[in-house]
């Protein structure tokens, strides 16, 4: 039940922050880590020479990759942008030259904290080009960059335009099935108690007054 409460609070926090007006990222804004789940507007240009492909991502049941690209802001800071999903056949830049946006552009995104590696998820292997988890600190070490490491930005879909990579739609993707789990486990516990007493009564272990 504690996890149910925690998950419900997390979903409420996400919805509250996401629905606020987007923040403007500039040199005067220094509290982005304290504004996780907020939408943000950032202007600058991509550095496609230092692209990272996150393995094992799906979109509508199809396997593919997430494309992470350093983004140099107007204030000369560098932030990692998760541009979205591509299928395997488009993971190579040579197969999607049309997606390599050049020059100044504007991104509307979602502020996120560095991911934590899952228990069954392999460690990132920079030397072999295998990336499984978004950890900006490790990206910096691999590319010898001084980019922001306390947060990154997920690009959000704007309008109905179809493009690659496919940006996130911003819909919350935090499953909240803990109430169902709690009901299921309590029901199982009650059922086992009934079976326990019935068996003992049938076999004469319980004396009836």
C-alpha cells in the first residue's frame, strides 16, 4: 500500500508539472533539476557528431533505438536531448540524413533526471558502442564533454507532423497497478487462511467448543 501511495503521488506530481506553462531555458535559469517533469523551451543547435543510440527501445510494439544528441544552447551550454525513437534500419545517420537538423532550431521538451540502471539491464559499454541507460555523466566521459549531467531533455511531439526520430508524446508511462496487486495478494492471503483452518478442522487438529 505504501508503493501505491508513492506511485499515485508521482503521477499527480507529473500531471501537475507537465500541465504548467513551459519554462524558458536561458543562462539565468539554473534550477532545472528542481523542475523535473516540467516542459521547457530551448533554442540552439545539435551536435550530430556525438550522437548516442540507446538500445532496446520500443514504439507501438516495434523494436528500435532512442537517439540522444548533444544540443548547444544560445548561452553556449550543452544539454543532451533525447530526440525520440527510430527503427533499426534508420539507426545509422547515413540512412536518415533528412533527420540531421542543421543550424539554429527550437526544441520543446520535458526535463528528466538521469536514469538509474535497472537490475537486469547491462552496464553501458562506451568502447563497444553499447548504450542501455541515459546517464549524461557517462556520455561526458566518453566524449570528453562538459555537458549538463544533472538532467537531460526529452523532445516532445509538436502538432501532427510525422518525422524521425519520433519524439515522445508526453503521455505519462508510469504503470499504477499497485491497488490491483494489493487486492490480489490480500485475497490470496485470506484464501490460504480459509484453506488452512478447513484442512486442520477436517483432520481433527482444531477442537470445536
